[in-house]
């Protein structure tokens, strides 16, 4: 069953066509990667899927519900984490999680906060101000926040950008196990090709606002006649897409 | 629907989400003593300065001056804080780059603003309690001498302050963080024509017309009348309440329109950068 269906999404900012006719489907438990060079339209696409940016045309539906018309219901089943987002700096981690647990309308915020704290292994951080966290710790707290409502779709913009290889690997394993065990669908952007290759079932390449290629990492490499995703990325970014 | 959450449109879910906004702001206040200090510092300074001015004027046989000026200072603080506290609650989300996190939650704009308003009430009540006590201890002025009229006077000012806060928030959404100066200063645009410290009748005729369209002017005129021994001017208060409804309607329209515009132009996304 499709969790997310986006049809013909377009967005123009002044002279720039940021997104140009993007179609996207994400199924239950599926891990989908959105790749592309800077300015390809990845973040704008994600923000349209989250209702932060209104498309000029096209339609986003999740769980069979139109996002524009059923915003509250849809967003209660989705979550988002991005390395560039902040959290209220004066609050302790525990308070941040408790406030977001309430913002998502959870029945038992205390219980759910305890669960995600254990899952992300952030117990020692609970009494620390978010402004005092390292970027790696901050990422883990953002991910804890993103898992609070047990989302059916988790949108992640550069989820491990600030993590060292060890922490990054553990977070990747965690996210994959969340997707496989709970059926949560993941939609990820990343510049870490190895990460995308390891995690994603389906990868969409964006260039100049369009999806120019889709498939698994192996399919894309074969399609472009190269050995891995990194080379696919370089080929698309530098040479454009072969006709 | 995830089983761990209330049904998104249920009353319990709405209450829980509003509580989330209040909880967050309460926790932030608790963690930041400087914020508590700031709530009390400026109102107390204003009260002390104006209090001694009034004592000086009283010594020079200016009638009714103590109660009228101190009453004005206290009620002005209600309007000022109502406007500023709600706007600052929003700005704190902008400053901490948390606005996107909030806008991807199921919290509706109405629930968010309701949470900010409820929290502002807590802060205003705390600040006012200190000021009222000080006014009584230092100058022997009891705000409750205004009588039953105090309730509608304060209600009109609170609602006007919240409407102004929505306009300030809309300005930041429309023009970006640089427009935050509006959050601090918008309420002062109304001060000259609100007749806070002087009767509206001293204004030029054109400004008197303008003043009649400002709900606060009817409150401060009414307060002076009551402290001068007249009954509560319910008819004028009804007019002020009617004006409040218009201000709130315009502010809500502006807020929803600028939010829609911010989503359309991608400005909301940029608050995360």
C-alpha cells in the first residue's frame, strides 16, 4: 500500500524552477532515497511533502488523504528530522521530548519518551540543555523527536550529516530496523552515497528539479554503466542525463 | 492513525497539543531566570518612576493624579505584555530555528496561538500581581478600587494586545526575522492615541477620531471616569469590545494570509536555515 503519493509537483521561486513535475510513491516499510546535487530541488520537494511549501501545481496525498485538506491528520502520522534544524536551546533534552510528545497529541508522553530515549540511547543527555549538545548528540535528539509519534512516514534530510562513522553506522542500522520491524516508510536525502546504497530500496535522482533516474543502487549503476552510486552521482551532476 | 496518539481531530488531542505549547514555554521560563527577571524588571521600573512622578504632582495639589496615573501604568502593562509575550513566544521559535519542527507537527495555527496566549496569561498574571502589590505598598494605590469595571477593562486590553501580537507575528512571517522590531514597537504606535496618561480630549480633533477607533482609548477613559467617581461606562466598553472583535478578525485574517503566503513563497522553509 502506498503511504505517500506525489503527482506532478512543481514549484518555481522567481526565475528558478526548483521542482519540475516530480512524481513520487513510497510504500509501507519502504526506504526511498532522494539524491541530487545542491540546488536539484531535494529539500523543496521534501518541504512540499511536509506542507511547509505549497506546490504551484500537483498533489500530495498520504495514507489516501490529501495533504492540503487533511493536514492535521496527515502530520500526526508523519515526522521529520533534518541536520539543519534547531531545538529550543534553553530546554533540557527531556523537556524538548516531552513538549513534542504533547505537540503530537500522544496519549502517554512519559511512556513514549522513555521508549525513544532507550532506543536512541540518549538517557545520559536528558538533563542537558540542547544548546550544550555536540552536533552528533543533537542529531540523535532530533531523531528521538522524529520517532516520538511512531510515524508511518519518516522524512529525513541528511540524517547522519553531523555524525562520526561509528555513530552514523549505528543510526543507519537503527533506522533500517525501525523501517523493517514497524513498517515505517523512510524518505531520505543524503550526500553520503554509501549510506544511500546501503539503506535504500529505491533511489530517485533529481537534477534541475526533475527526477532523471530511478531504481535500486545496482539498477542505477547498471543503467549508467558505472560501478557504484557515487559514480552515478558524479555522472549525473557533471554530465547531465543521457537521452 | 497511530495507536499511541489521540485521534488527531479529537478534543483531547487538541488540548494535548495546546498543552505542549504551554509546557514548552513554561519549561523555557523555568530554565531561564533572566526571562523571569525581565518579566518583572521593566514593569517595576515603570511603576516606581511613575509612582514618584505622581507623588510629586500630588504634592502640588493636582487632583486624582495618583490613582489615575498608577492605574494607567498598571493597565498599560496589561496591554503591553499581552502583545509582547505572545510575539516573543513566536520569536523564540524563530531564534532557535525550531519553527519548522513546529510546522511539521499536527499543531494547527489556532492551537499554536492559543498556547502562546495561555502562556502569556500566566506571565501577565505573575507580573501584574507583583506590580499591584508594589503599587499598594509604595503608594497606597489599590488597583481593585477600579471595582467590577476592572474585569472588562483588562479583558479589552488583553484581546487588543493579542491581536497586535498576531500582526507582529504576521510581519515576521512576511518580511523575515528583520521585522522583529515590530514585535517590540507595535503597541507603542497606539500609545499616543490610546489616552493612557491623558484624556483623549487633549488630542487634536483628527487624532480624537483616530482614538475613538482604538479600543484601549475607551478603556483608559473609562478607568479615569470610574476613579473620578463615575459608574462603569458599560456602553463605551461595549463599543471597545466591538472594536476588539474587528481588530481580532483583521489580525487573524492577516496571520492566516501571511502564513499561506510564507508557504507559497518558501519563506517558512527559510526559517530553518
